[in-house]
């Protein structure tokens, strides 16, 4: 089968890959759509993660089941499905405490097992989620990144009627925006340098969309909220957003980090000591795919709004990874395996 393989920094090649074996309890999926994730971009520009053990990329994907093995009971040939990439071990201390997203001994499609930037994927049945009839396969490819956003909001201290700020309006930032709106945020500030992404943020419900190049975002947020928001989310992962995010929450507020970071940041702890600001992280998700599928299928979260391009697998480097490094108007690029 044809697949996109990772070989190193700015070295992804579309070439033949071995078809994974269909073992008991597994299903074979013809991949239809796969999204390029921010974490894929981090590897493309910064190098492989330490836990990568095979080259076939792609962990945001959906497709149609074409074959099932012995022992499969709930999924059948012809089902439209979304894939949950992590396979937690279920035995470690984190798994037993309910933090399967923090499992250090598990596997993951697209990292340790052949992923979704391929014509076919072979997946354990428990990692396959059937999509409702009214939900497109394009939206199916958005389930994984939407789960990241929903988990971050669920893990934060945001309450109905609270104010929120989101730093970065890429795919995750725009999905976090919709999640905080759905959770009942009364006022939402989005900080983003791209004109196109700020406009999209307004269309999706942002109360204010701030360009930090020409406006002091922290001063603006503090003025409009009488001292700062209840929760700020970092979906950009750079020094400027870290500093601004910490300083944009009111005393007792929370700065929730959702992004992946390429570089360390400088940080003065005094910024959180006297105002008792909480800094917390959010990683992936745990056991929320059914809820996220319902949010997308019902339109409570508009996944289509973040999709800016569909490309072929053969064009994944130039029209995918390279486009995302150069064009801030791009947001979520999907690989359409039928192009």
C-alpha cells in the first residue's frame, strides 16, 4: 500500500509500505480522510519524538471498514468509523488511576503502529468508533483533534458564565473556542496574528479577536474583564503566548496549556505566586470519543469550519506540511485518500 513515511526533519516520503497483519479482534479500514496535526508539524520541523518506532505518520483519520477478523463483535464491513490512536496498557499506575492518556507503556497508531497517512490501516476493534449516518468522514477525521480541545476544557476550572481567553487560533485553538462556548463561557477573547484566523474566530463565537502585533492583548483583556479572565488557554506554544496567557487571568484564575512546545520558555514564578494563578497542562484525552462524536454530529462544534484544504496523499509535503509552515491562512488540511 502507499503511505507517507517520516525519515527526519523536513523529510517525509510517499512510498510503498507493508500492509499490517489483520489479527484476531482487529478490523481493516480503507482510510478516506486524515488530518495533518500540529504534533505532526513539530516532528516535521523539529525531528522525531522519542517514542516514534515506525515511520508511517497520521493519527487523525477516518475511513470505511473493508474487512473484520475473528473476534470482532460490534463493527462490521461497510461501517464508517473514526480511529482513537492511543492503546493504553491498562495496567500501569496512571491507567489504574483513570489517566489512560498518561500511560507510558502503551502504543499509538501513527507513532508506534502504522498510521492514517496510508491507503489502509489495521486497527483493534476497541479503537474503532462507528460514526452516525448523518456524520461525514471528513468530520470523522476531526474527532481526534476535537477530543484534545474538549478534554482541555473539561480539565480546566471553567464554569458556566466564566470568561475565557485563547492564545492561538489554529485548529486546536478554534476547537477550544467552540468547546468553551459550548461549556457556557460568557465572554471569549482570542489572540491571533493571522487576519484569516481572527475572522474565523469571530465567526465561531469569539467576543473579541485581538491582533497582538498592534494591540496589547493583556491590557485589553484586563480592561474588558476588570482584572483578567477566569481561564486562559495556550494553543500556540511560544514564549509570547505563555507570558501573555499567565498575565491575562485574574487572581485565582487558571492558565491551561494545551499546546506542544518546541523550545523552553523563560518564566518568573512571581507572576503566579501573589495572584495565586494556577498553571496546568492538558494532554490528549481519555474515554471521550463518543461524546465528541455527538458534539460534531449535532453541530454543537463545527468541525467543517476549521478545514481549509483537501489534498492528495502524493501532495502531502508541498501542499500539506510546507503550506502549513508558510501560510498562516491555512488551518486544518485533510489528506483525501481518493484524490
